[in-house]
C-alpha cells in the first residue's frame, strides 16, 4: 500500500510539474507574441513622417506671391505690401507646391489694384480668379525741419528723412535723391513734405557772376573769363558775355562757375 501511495504521489507531482512547465512555456510564448503589436504600432508613425506635406493655398501665401509678381512687374523701390480685399474662395484641394501667375495686370501700380490670376497646385491649374488689392509702398522721403525761404539750399540739418506711403503721397522727393542739387523754389514751412513742385535745380552759375569759359577743338584748348547773364543749373545753356568784346555767346553749364562753348 505504501508503494502504491508513493507511486500516486509521484504521478500527481509529475503532473503538477508538467502543468507548471507548460504554464511557464505559455507565459514565455505570450510575451513573444505581444512584441509584434508594439513594433507594428511604430509603422504608422514612420509612414506619416516620410509622407510629403500637402498644404492649402492660404491667403498669406497668395498675397506674398502676388506682391512679388507686382513688385517685379513695376520695379517698385521700397517696402511693398498688399492686402486682399473682398471675398476669395481658396481651392478645396491640397498641394505640395503652389504657384500664382497673374494673367491681367493693372495699368499702373497704386493704392488700389485689380488683378486676374491663376493658381497652380503641383502643376494642376485652378480656374481663373479676380481680386481687388489695397497696396502700400513705404520708403523714406525728405521733410523740412525749419522754414525755408525761396532759393534756400536743401541741406542737413534743414531737412530730414521720414517714412511715407508713396502711393498716398504723390510727387514726394525720395530720400535717395541728392538734395544738395536742389533749392527751394518757393517758401516752405517747417515740417513739410518736400515735393517736386517745391524745389528746383540748384544753379551752378548765377546771373552777374564771373565764370570760367572753356572751348576746345581737337588739340586746341583755350579758357577765358565771362559774365553769366542768367542763372543756370548743370546741363542748362546760358548766355555769357565777353567783357572785352562785349559779345554774347551761348554756353553750357558744366560745373560750379564753369561753362563750355563750342568753337
């Protein structure tokens, strides 16, 4: 009987041991089977990262490309900005690259412009559209800092640079213009924007002053003194009198107190 009990104990123990072994094996297999889902979960992220970005045609992108085209078309000097006016419906689809081509330009650049254009998304064309634009052209211009009488030279610190919208201020003199070549053509108050109506060319010769008169022909070159009979800026032709013969001849103003005649 004792032998029979031992055999039964061993059999049961062996069965328990076998069941435990099978459980351990099942747990190990279960861990290995759970690994693929973790790896599979990483695949969509990698796929999204490698996919090309497709974007809508935004109003900001449209305005930027229209501004670049108009700036080049009209050769605008300064900070050119535009704002889209009115309703505009962007294309419904997305694209990796958008290109805008203006099909009808305004006759001139100004504060308000009407344009027709087409949009190309990845090479595919969209229907033609039309938009009204509000534009600004910011650049520096000359302003007076004190009252200027007629004939006053335009020089620092009598004048200074300030920023203006050139589309809304007509005839303003850009600060890139050498002001030293200009004088006030009329009385100008302090703080005024200088326009081309306010100024005239600075005379290099003045009426009644002695000027140097030069003439040349081939290897022959002579100089003499003469009297200017009127004011003249560079490039002007003024009458000059010979103080000895009292003859008057036309002469070209070439520099300060210097004129040139042809023999």
